């Protein structure tokens, strides 16, 4: 039950049980969202944990997670519902062959031929409590879809001409994410509790790595986090996020690496950098230099 959260600390504990280490500011936004029934708008760089928090909340509360992955050209039909036209055509032929044409419309536009998309699933899914709706990467859509979404989230209802208006029995927990490839309209943001998800501090990233890759030794974990933190200071096309830190640690564990070396860094750069120009910059002496500086930052002052 969302009303069982009596403090921000209980939210942090819930997330920590799912290996999601949230700072107090983010936990406060989640707490307020659960208590007030307001959507959360999370903006920030890719790989900083925006999508993962929706998964952690859903798992922690025992709720269904319904994800609407946004993309350019997404429209209301793909987000709400579609009719299974192929099945309808087959049904029409079968009914005509049997001479059953009286109630054809009522039969064809019934639940057997309705394909539920994420928003309609949210309105209908209430088993075990309202679901968690993740609207991921809203910045990839266009303004007309934003306007439609604003209306849908105002009353948590959608209209299907053949069936009428379908409204959620209780408001879902809604989380919107944006990588800020474009600005999202203020009208949508005003409906939400806003939070910027930045790169974590060294201490928090070390804690996150400990939760997500506990097999890594303390020495290796410190070196990994220090190196990635130092790497983010470079002029890169795409800086590594926390997701890349975790992926890299798992790759190093799979290779039985005990400590970082320039050679192993060069061999595994594809786990933390996703553009060839960035990888080329870090080959050889540059990787050694960053590693030396990262290790120096770990030395006692």
C-alpha cells in the first residue's frame, strides 16, 4: 500500500531492497508522488537510473509494470489500442458463410478483437493494486502526442469510439523519463513532480556498484568507480552512465580481473564507451594517464 510510507526513509529502504540506491532528494520525490498521487518527471543523462527506478518501485510494491516506450511518430493508436483487422476479416468471411450477419458489428468490435496497448492496459489493470506506468523517453515523441498524453493523464481515461470511455478504477503510479534530446512542453511538466537525475558522487556510485555487482572486491570497485568518475571529466561524445559502470564491472568480473591495467581497459572500453571516436581517444597512453589520476584520487590526502 502506497499510504503505508510514513517517511522518506521507508521509501529509500524499499528501493534499497531492490538494489536501487537513491539519494534523499530522489527518495523525497518518490515519497511525495506515492502520497499525493502525482506523476514523476525524471530528466537526465542516459544511463543514470531513470528507467530502473520504475522497475524498483513496481517490484517493491508488488505491482505490475507497464511500459510505454516512446519513439518518433508514436501516436494514440499505438499507445492505446488497435483492432485486430486480420482476425476481423477472417471472422467476417466465416460469419457470411454461415449467414450470420445481423450482429456482425457488435461481434467484430468486441474484446476478442481488441489489442490493448500500454495506456489501455493501465486503465484496465487493477489486480493487486494500480500498476506502475513507465512512459520512457517522452522526449522522442512530438508535441501532438504530448497533448494527447496530457489529456489522458488528467483524468486517467481513454475513449474508444466503438466501446465508449474506459477509466482507471484508481490512478496508476506514473513515471515519465526524458534524456533531454528536446525540451518537453511545460504543460506536461507542470502536471508532474520534477527531478533531475545527474551522475552520482563517488561515494554513492560506489554504493550502487556494491549493490549491483557485489562479487567485485572492494579494491576493484574503488578503481572502477574512480576511473569512470575521472573519465566523465573528458570531452567525450557520450559520457558513461551508472549503467555502463555496472556493465563494465560485470565484464571485468567475467574476465577474472583483480585490478585495472591500461591493457585490460583498452580491451574492455566497449563496455563503457559507445562511440568509436571516444574509444580511439582512450587507447594507449591516454587510458594509462586517466588510470594513474584515478588511483591518485584514491590515495589518502
